[in-house]
C-alpha cells in the first residue's frame, strides 16, 4: 500500500481502501470483508443521481461510511464517471469535509453527526433496510410510503460481503427484499427507484385530472 500511495503522491491515511490494490493491507482490519470496494458506491450513486426521481427533486442521497461518517450529496452534483477521479474526489472530501462548485454551491459535505443524529435532523419516518433476508416488499407498503408526510429512508448496502452493522440494524423499522435473487447494489437501487417513480407518476396523473 505504501508504494501505491507513493505513486499517487498521497499518504496512506488519506487514501481510500481499494481491494484491487490493498488486499494484503486490509486483511487485518475489522470488518475487512465489507471494505475496499468504492467501485460499488461509484456505480450505485451514479445510478441514483441519474434517475428521473432525483432529477425531479424528489430524492435526497446520503452516504454512511464504515467509519461512521455521514456525507450529504447535492442532487445536482455531476460526479466523475472515471473511477480514479471519483476516488480522488472522495479522498479530498474526507480530508477537507466539503466540496464546492466554482459558484460556491455545496456539492458534497461531511455532516457533523452520526447516523442517529442524521435521522433526527432529517425527520425521517420509516427506516427501511433493503436486504436479501427481509420480507418481500409488497406494493401496498410502497403506497403507504408514498402517502407519508415524513420522508422515508431506504438503506442500501454498498459493500461486497458481510452484513449491515448492528448500529444500522437497530435503527431499522423494517427489513425488505426486492427479489428472490441476490442483487447488486446498483441494481437494487435502480429497482426501488423505479417502483417509487411509478407512484409519483400515478400521483401526478391524478393531480392533473
């Protein structure tokens, strides 16, 4: 890992773990099976930010890291499509705590709170864990969410193996699955967003009549 950081001109403590390069260095770390795959987050967040639901201003995106850091994502941010540039941007964010556009608009920022504090701050209602071990998500449940006056938080794991931390599981109001198959994080994100969009489109159609 030291030689990798030297080539990039960065110190190890300011470098995102990537299992393609740091597998040996990661082996002794706690929860190592859930670390070292920022590419999963990269794929997933591009899927989320590019969705019609996000473009319509009906979606808020936050990232919770293994270290407990909560990151707020501006819905209008255009994240790098290039993976290496994406990693460099988040390395900078975790050091400087904020990324701004040339106009001064905040694009990404680290929140001074933990996950519980974030939930209180957002006034989130239901805290829904997307997991392959959960009950099959029913349409009536989604309809109830769409009618809720409080925001509903859908929690998606962007890690390669293992399970959610106990902190996250304790906060969950329900655990649901989207399929009888194991889905990649970006596929699960796309499916839940499409389902939510179908309710938003139905509501728009009713409002126009």
